[in-house]
């Protein structure tokens, strides 16, 4: 006897890239790895039985945890809309720290860095938790960048050692080789 099971479908186009790994909760400096647009997607309207065709965008971020382990997390799919109340507009505004300009291609954000806060959310069916993006913000100037090195400081001047006065050689001792003063020595490379 064959038993039919409900297929498992992921609405996220990056589900195969992320896999089953659960990203840790916290705030991290993340990089936009990829942005995927899907056009003409048929889906059910919000709180309705009607079906609509929409264009959707989804962002994939990558970051490293405190132990240096890489993780990936994707945003939820958002309708491509320039309306100020749309999810995509608010998402881009949070990430940029300002409202995005109309006519600007948000796919140019690939490789951009931002601060990303990850939270663990309980699944509706109670089967565990999943990682979700709780907040985004631009990376503050100088944050996550190596601290600039101060300019080198000259070593304090030290007096040169003076050669000890040489007494005349005794007749039984052969004359010494000419002494070399510190100024004549080759400098030691460091």
C-alpha cells in the first residue's frame, strides 16, 4: 500500500544553500551574499482565498559567529514594491539607514556589509525553532574595521658611548689594531 505524504516545500529560494544548520542568535556583522528575484509567482493573497501573481525578492546573508564558524541566513520573501509601507522598502531602509532612492537597483547591495540581528522563532506547528532576521542596520563607521595604527614614534635619542682613553702601549705588548668608533660601524638592519 502506498501512503501519500504532503510534500515539504520551502518558500525560501535559498533553503538548499542554507541547509538544516541553525544560525546562532545574536547580532553580527554580515555580508549580503546573494539577492534572488522571482517574477510571476502565484500565491494566495494575505488573509484571503484569492490567488495573485507577484514578484518577490529574497536576500541571503553570511556571517561568522564568535568562534569563527560561517553561517548563512535568508530574509523572508518580500513583494517587490516601492511603496513606503511595503516590507521590501522597510527592509532596505533599515539596512541602508535611510530611504532607498527610486530607480536604484538594490541588487547592487551584493557584497555590502550590515549589522544583522538573528533571533530564534518557534515554528507554528511546534516542531522546533528556526533562525529569523529580527533587525538590520548599517555598520557604524570604523566598526568591524581594524583600528588604525598610530604613526611610528622616533626612539628617544641616546648618547653614544665614548671610547675609553687608550694608554700608551707597553714596550712588551705588540701594538693593538686600530680601534673602530661606533660612528664607523655598519648599522644593523632591523
